[in-house]
């Protein structure tokens, strides 16, 4: 009887130990599993922070703000305003300005903004010989890649002056515009902002210049108002992509409206 009792007692103790061990093991593996999920989550957040990964809704309207002639002291305030609203834009930089604004170039790249080539010294490229055009384009490509390790992906000719030779030598899609608030002439932030808000349609490309304080002020007003109207502020390449357009080097694009 006693022996049987001892045996039962031992069995119960044994079972308790096995269950305890199983409980500990499963608890530990659950802990490991949770830890792995947390680490993964942290990595995703980190990647999003660096790459500024955004979720874009193809069913909502999009507009591309573009800034020419910079960088300048007003470029960083514009970038910070875009960042504040999780928005992007495209900057057509002038090569001769680039080396003075490495922080701005790096910030553009870090945010995921697009950088375009707007020549090295802003001449009328149509008046130059092929070697001159090439030098103007390569000068900016080199200046940009020295700072961020990548060449500009798009091209916009100074004054919008283009011919077949310049288009061919640009070796990039040629980006024009569909909304021009003439910010360089107006120098009035309310007027610039009002012009954009009155004209804007899905697929528009807006021409601005990050050279003027009034343009930087207009941006502070117009970005939240565009978002309020339902617009997503994207780069030119994002706009093309969401309209199903594959851009070709040397071809001109003024907007990406009603492509389908
Ligand atoms: Zn220009």
C-alpha cells in the first residue's frame, strides 16, 4: 500500500516537473517570438523614417510641386515644410549652386524627394553648341553625384527652352509644367498659393522656384490646403508611375492628367 502510494506520489511529482518544464519552454519560446516581432517592427519603423516610405492611394488625386533654380537659403525651410506633411517634391537644381548646399541635397535624398538637372549655369541651352549643352548637363550631374552619390534622374531646361538637340543630349526625361503661378514675378505668397489652389487638377506639375522667400511662405500655406482638398504631394516620377506612364529619355512631359 505504502509502496503504491510512493509510486503515485513520485508519478505526480514527475508529471508536475514535466508540465513545469513544458510551461517554461513554451513561455521562453513565446518570449523569443514576441522579441523577434518587436525587433522587426522597430526595423520597419526605422526604414520608414529613413526612406520616408509613404502609402499612396492611387484613387486619390496627386500633384507634383517642382522647384527650380536652387538650392538656396529657402530650400531647407521648404524641405522641412514638406517633411512636416509627409509630402515630397522635385527639385531641379542648378549645378553652380549645388556645392554650397550639401545639407539640402542630402536632406532631399534622405526624404525621398526627386532631384532633377536644370543645367550648370542656367543659360538658354538652345543657343549653345552640342559640346556646350553637354558640359552644362554633365556639370550638374557631377556636382550632384559628388554630394549624394547619385545623378539627377530628370531634366528641365532653363526658361523651358528646348529643341531636339538639347532633348537628346539631356539623357533624361524632359519635365515641363502645367501650372505656372509665376512666383518669380508675383513675389506675393497669397497670390502664388491662390493661383495653385484655383487651377490644380489631378496629375498637374506645378512650376515654382526655391529662390524666393515669398515662394517658401506660399508653400507653408498651400501644402496643407492641397492636402485638405484630398491631394497627395508626390514626386514627378511617382506621378508618372501612378498614371501608368513609363518616361523615356529626351521626351517632354508637361503633366500626367487623364492618361488612361
Ligand atoms: Zn530656371
